[in-house]
C-alpha cells in the first residue's frame, strides 16, 4: 500500500469515501492540499468535515489544485460562499447517488426486506442479526 502523502503527490484525482471519525476529521487540510499536484482534483463524496473547507478555499485561490467536486460540505446545510462562486468547483446537494437506477435498486431492496419480515424471515440486508428476534 502507498502512504497518503505518496497518493496525494501522484494522483490526478483524489476521491474521498470514508466515514467521519475523530481520525478522519480534516483528513484533508492545508498540508495535504499542498502535497497535491496543481493539476489534481479533489472529490469528496464521504462526509463534509473530512475536508477542511477553509484550507480547500485557500488551495483553490492559490492554484494549488485544479478544482474540486463536492457532494458534502463541512458545515451542512450551510455552504461556503467562497466555494459557491468558484468556477473550478462542482457541487451537488448531497445527491451524488441520485440516479434512477440507484433509486430503483434502493426501493427494491427495501421491499425485499419488508417482505422477508412479513414472512417471518430474517431480512436479507440486516445489519445486526445478533439481536434479531423472530
């Protein structure tokens, strides 16, 4: 495996898909953004506070990175005006997975789980089977 420092320095696209934990809060800050290539893009589809937005705005203003794609924001529902006015930032309101196919699959999964419960069966997508009671 490569280190985060090495990945940041060599990647054209850095995509974030991590939970928000004390260890991942501001995982990407000023130091990490400085390590990225000037032609690189940062994409955050995990949790807003994983990226230090002030540091991101600074990196974008200084041309340290080429741009950013954000599905989440550090202070949701508030969005930084500095990010909203940048032409090299693409933002979506926490709907990165909102395609017709994804929504249909989510609906079918929910229906399958409900049918299983009504039949007295364990739902196929149960997350904590150890506490399920028939």
